[in-house]
């Protein structure tokens, strides 16, 4: 990854009322590896006037390194493991690539692989 920042959008799957997204936001704000990382900056999502969603439906981050994105993925996966429902989270890049993160990505080597997928130029995961 170059020195440029990439916009990373994070959305909790199966979260009709936005409560899980708010929970994930609080989790990430308390995680020192994410909250204090110089490679990860929370961003305010730009509303799409044609979209039916609101800013409560996803979280945006500017990420400037694959290491920062791996840390974000590990934190998200750890949060997923604390959910009774086996929650999953979609992590998408401004390049159009995305992955679905679950507690399985909590291992750092798996998170590195998933970060590479998000930053790659492949087609979005369905």
C-alpha cells in the first residue's frame, strides 16, 4: 500500500435497528490499537442522496497502511466473537473490494490475508 489513504467502510450485517453498529463503534473507540493508531482515522460518511441508509448503517475509516487495516479487522473480529448471534461485518474499500469478517479473522495472520483482499483489485465478495 502506498502513502495514500483509502476509505474503508464497515457495516454490520443483519442490523436493522443499528444497535449492533453503535456497539461496534463504541468497541472500536475503546480499542487502543484502533483508536490510537496513526494509520486509522475515523471519517464522517458522506450521505448518498439516493441511498435509503443513514450514517448509522456503517462506519467509515481512512486507512493509510495494510497493518492498520489488519488491526481494524482483528478488532472487528474480536467484537464479533463477543456477540451471542455470531455477528458478521462487511469491510469494503474505496477500490470496490470487500470481505465479510467474522470471529475467525481474530488471528493476526488471517486478518493480514483479509486486509490484502480488501485492498486488492478483485471483485467484491458476495
